[in-house]
C-alpha cells in the first residue's frame, strides 16, 4: 500500500509531465492586403501559441511581425516562391528553435508548402504549413462554370495533399495546418482523415463546420466557411481548440492545444 506522501509525489509528477508534454500551435492566414497589424498581434497574444504558421505574408508584414514578436517568438522564418502571386508567402514564428526548414515549390497548385521540425520534450515534431489553391471563378460566371471550377480545384487539392502526404512519416509526430481553401467534406481534409490524421477543432467541438474561420462580403449575405485546419497524427490528443476572430484578415486565427499520447496501434492481421 502506498503512503499518502508517495501518492502525492505521483500526482505532482504526473501534473508536471502533463504540462511539459503538450504543445500549442496556431495557423493564421493574414491576407496579403491586411493593414491591421495591431489586430494580428492581438489575436496572437490572445491565443499565446508556442508556434504560429502564417500564410499570405508579404515582405512588409514579415518585417512588422519580426519586429513586434521578437521578444516572445525569436525564431522567425519566412519564404515564398517566385513572386508570381501576392499571397504566395509562408512564415513560422516560434518560441523555440526550428530545424530542417524546407520549402517545397508548387507542383499542382499555386503556393507549395513550408515544413520544419520542432523538438519538444525530447520528441521531434514534423510541421507542415499549408496553403492550398483557392477556388477561382470569373466575375459574372454562371452555375455551370462554378461547378467546373470547383471540380478543377478539387483535383488540384488531391494532388497537393498527396504530395504533402508523401513527406509524412507515420512513426513521427506530425502536425499539418494552414489554409486548405476547402470545407471538411471535400477532398483535401478527407484525404488527411483517411491517412489517420485528426482535425483538432472538430475533435473538441460538435458541429465544427458551423464555426467559420473565413468570411467574404458577398451579397445579400456574407459567405462564411471553415477552411482553416490543424490536423495532427495520433501521437497527439487534442485537448483544446479555438477560433479567434479579429479584423484585417478575411481569415481567423485557429489555435489548438495538443498533448502527446501513445499512437494507436493498428489491429494485427489475423492471417
């Protein structure tokens, strides 16, 4: 029989380990035309993540972020493609050092993706910062053109996600997060779910798709959709996730608290 003091020691040890064995991550598409840096900073300070993955940064916004986040996020890295698109750049802002930073140029889509490795509690976490091809249609187009454009976008998303999946090691803790330009029932989120990755926000909220992360001022009502996600491998358990709305960007910041857990084993074959 354990003594009360021994039990207290175990409880305190478990509490300490639980605190050390979690990571708080966020994704934030800033909208390349965003001029509300104060709102961006307020969203980040409210979320207080260990790491932020940005999409649609610009050289100017990156300079602003470096300057204002350096005290809390001294490790800032940004990258882009070849300047063809205003919203093509990515950035990481991290409280701790990142390694193995790699930009993969676009093959099927417009933007490519940005990956890195973060070491947490002795574990190497693979991070993939995602910005999938947006839905594009000419002004004044009809329903048939819209459906054709949607089908084309979905095909591109499949190719983009398949390229990302090729870089994922199922034995390594992995987080894939960013702007998917896709609702949860479409191909890109579905493919990650089929690969065993978990939608952190949906894991914490019923009817997750009724909580939009993106808005666009269409008439007569604005278009509101959940298209920004944090997916994680089963090396984690999602214990909290929030959407933080601020002005300036058409996207909201999405943050998730992920606790390390033993990955689920696949059933052994009976053959």
